[in-house]
C-alpha cells in the first residue's frame, strides 16, 4: 500500500514539473463538472464540459487525458455533444478513439474526441462524457471473515486531469453507503450522506493533479467473469443455439477463516454481507430450451421469466461466493432464427445479435464470442461499434463435409455498456442446405 501511494505522488510531481509544457492552448474548459459513481465495483464517471476555442483557427477535436493508473483499467469512453436548451436539448454522439501523443507526460493516456463540426474562434460547445473503469477499487483489508463488511480504497484526483486550462470545476463522488472510513480533504471539500464534494476549484493549469484516496464500505457483488466463451450456432433450419461457458469469481476481499452455513442462512444481513449467491442473466425474448448446469449436472435453483422485449434468468450457484471463490457453469438456450437472421440488399445474409455478457453488473476479463456459420458459407465479415480482435476458425459437426466457418471475436475488459448489437455478414447458396439430407438417404 505504501509503495502504491509513493508511486501516486511521484506521478503528481512529474506532472507539476511539466505543467508549463502545454501553456499555449487553443482550447480551454470554461466549466467542468464530474460525477463519480462508486455504488458498485464498476466505476462510472460522468463529465459535463463547456469547451471554448480561444485560438485563432478552428478546432476539429479535443483530447481527454487519463493517468496511467486509470488508462489500463479504462473499459469504455463515450462522448455526446449537447445542442439546444432545456427541454429541447439534442444529444449527438461523437467519434471517440484512443490516441497517442509523442510528448505525453509520465505515460498519460489520451482519447481523441472529434467535434460534429469545427469549433470556430470564440465559439463554445457543451459535451457530456462517460468513462468506465474496472478493477479500480482496492479491497483493504485484503482479507475479511464471513461476518465482516468489505472496505475498499478508491484513488483519483480532486481536480480533473486535462491538457487544457480549466477555469472552474467541481467533482462529486457517490459512495454506496454513508460509511466512509476516511477521505482526503482538499479545500473546499465536504461530505454529506453518501456524497463527497470537491470544489469548486478555479483556474487550474493544464495537467494539474491533486491525489485523493477514499476508504469506504462497498458490499456490492464483485462479480468478475475471468473468461466467458459464447458460441452462437446458426442453423438455417429454424433456430440459433447459444451456449455460454462461464468462469466466475468473486473479485473482492479474500475470505479468511471457516465458513458457517448456519450463520449464513440465519444472519444473512450481518454474515456474508459482501458475498453473493444469486445472479441475473438478461436473455433475448422468445427463448426456449433453456438450461443451466455445471460440471456435476443440471442445477434446479433457477427461474425464467419471459417477456416481449427480454427474458430474465435468475439462478444460484451451488454455493455462495465469497472473496476469491470461483464457480464454473454453462447456460444454453435457443431463439427463433427469424428474429436475428436477415437478408441485406446485396443478397448477403447477416446475423444481428447482442455482444457482451448477459450477466447483470459484471466485469468480463476475457470474452470470446464465436459465430458458427452454416456449412458452405463464404466471405464472412463482422461489424461492431468498437475494436475487437477477429479471426476465423473451422468447426466440424455431425455430417459436415468441409466444416463450418467460425467467426471469432475477442475482447478484454468488457462491461455492461458493451452489450450492444453487432452484425456478421456472409454469403450462402441454398443448395448447401440439401447436402446433409442427401447424405442420410
């Protein structure tokens, strides 16, 4: 812990030494408000920025800066431009991509935000930015007994790290409960209930950084899927078969001592407060043939609710999960083909399905999604709104001759915000559908 704090302050010293580096800026932030939500183990930060062009030339983009302690755990960054006023506000999505700066101070990471249209001299634009951090809450103590609550550290800065001068800014931090063991106070700062307020601070130079540490209670489920392999098999005979293999762990403070089932069942509010024994998976509507099993066999502690827009599977592992404990299991189901397979205007067929992890409020360290195309499919291509690793494999199943092409999509550090539609396009000649029936003659 002491070593980490030392590195933290070295980072601050280096930033202060180069703060004059970006003194000549074409942009400045007139006002900034940041709201950090620490309610779960997935940290969500919302930025509202008013950006002004104080240069002589139009500006087409701006930079968002993140310290190295955050850039490695950054799961997603999104930005919107705000136009209009009050009830007539319009939110326009902006192009956001990671970028590198050759003179980045002390491994600072950057994302480039491209404006809808170049910002002229003297003009302003209002932006809303969402960024999500994983594995950013550090359990302390690192080990707890069954009867103890979980306490965690969160490290950040009271002021926003930015390559631009910020005229005025305020940061609000929301904790899950009112139990806050300690927090760094940078005047003006105060705490009321579940909220800590830093600021307002005025006229902070570019790359200003003021470290703060918050030590607080967080007993939300630290559900981390170490690895998830989802396989979507397309059958032109009428359905999609989805199989999901999970390796789930509790990513919070490690459990120490013995486990008492009696205390857990009779005193749940005080015994095992940081554990979890119930999970919720959001599945597509019109699912059928749903199963949930582990290495031992089928597990009956599950309940399925189907609806017009979604289905929900509530289920329990065979035992509650405490810090450091793991469980492996499989969820499988079918959905009607006509809901997810379509024909494009150029004659290609395409699958339209949801990326990500069906489990609610879960971090996935490594997600592999495999789309198994019908035998005879050619020219596959995947379309996603973010970057993933892509490759092709071949899978053989019953009566296959040349095998089935498998589109493999792999992404690390996946959060619920990644649960968005994606498409896989391919060409297919219907004559191939007759191959297997002829072989059975």
